[in-house]
C-alpha cells in the first residue's frame, strides 16, 4: 500500500524532462515519412502506463501492446492464452501513459480467425475502448479479405508475417520463416497480397535478412523487423528482453540494461530493512497538543477483555 502524496511531493513515476518528451505526436503519416526518408524508427512492447511514460520520454516511436503480455505479465507458457479483454484494457492504459506515441494493439489468438465480422468488431474495440492507433494481426495472404474489410472500416492494420507465435502449437514450436527459396517466395507473396489489401504496415518476424530486404524493396508501406535484419524501416523487440529481465532472449534482442538484477538487489534490500525495522524517518506526525489528547484518551479506554 502506498502512502498518499503531500501537495508538494513529486510523483516517482514522472519521467525526466527532455526534448523528446515534448515532441509532437507520432502518427502513421509520421512513420511513413520516416521510412521514405530512410530514417529508422524504434518500437518496443509495453504493457502499462507508467512504463509508457518513460518510453515516450526516451523517444520510442511506436509502443506495441503485444499478446506477449500473456507470458511476461500473466505468466502463461505462450501467447495463445492472452485474453482479449485484458489486452484492450492494457492498450488504453499504455495510450494514456504515452499520448504522443503511436500505439499498436495486438489482436490475440481467436479474436479474428473464426469470423471476419467478429474480427472487424474486435479491431474496432481496440480502436475505441483501447485507444489504439494501429491494430496488428498475425496473418498470411489468406487473410487478405479481412485486412481489406478492416482498411475499409478505417482500421490501420499492421500485417504480421513470417514466424507467427499464435501458430506455434500447429508448427510444434517457434520456427523461423523463409529459410528455403520456396518459403521465402511465399513470404514475398504474403507481403504483396496484404499490402494490396490495404495493410498500413508490415511486421516480419524471424526471417533471413535477405528475404526481409526483398520485401522492403517491394513493399509500399513501412516494414518493421523482429529478428529480420537491418534492412527493415523499424525494429521491435520485447521490452523485458531489452531490460535483461527474462531468463532467455533471442540473439537479436541484446539486453541494454540489467534491470532484473537491480530489482533483485532492491527487493533483497527491502527485506533486510524491514527485518531490521530500518524504515527511515516517518513522514506523518501529530502536533504535541493532539498527541497529548490522544494519549489521555487511550489511557481512559477499557483494556481488551476487561469489563466497562
């Protein structure tokens, strides 16, 4: 339980002031312009408003509220268990925390695969209730009709191709994509069909660099890479991998900090301080007059178990 702040206190969740924190809002048009100019944009996953504030202050262009929340927040073994309602709530929180950042919502397993109409409705919920700017779907060219319906409805779609974690059970695990000539050509065909259907962006996961480079050359939209090489216009990784909070991370997600170790040390220190009752100066005090009145009133109260 946290203590209430006094009127003059500064919330500890406020990020430091910086030039980036005052930047104009990032939009899909902003990202398209960056891609055309050859300026790479950065994307990270995010699942809460407090972290979103810090990432916006750092200048991250896109925050992805990924279905990886099922793993890193809820502790599920994979992403297929991530609840739709949970992701909608998290997405809105991230947008409130980072209102000037482009927020991408991840549509979870079975929120769009069974029926196109249901997919459009759920995507709409991410845009309205979840305050999302973009909606990401794990798809191949067979989903082009759904992408077209979403685009017609006004939903900016990020078509996630290549390795698709929601297919992991079907494939017997997480597999790289496009490692044979036929598979690579199929990825190019997927990208072409989805862009023609109206996808606003592409995201390629776990594919050879030369395959992603070919897709970037052919695509008319920004391409985000997730383990797909340096040719992509933008790059995304899971935040917990970047912060060194996961027991294992892919080779393309090199930790930039050791936050996990810092949390461990801070928690151990707290356990030690509590055990030693070393909590620092107590911030809340009564006036001398109120303390005397309280002491006298307590002395007159009947002791527990005694008769009045």
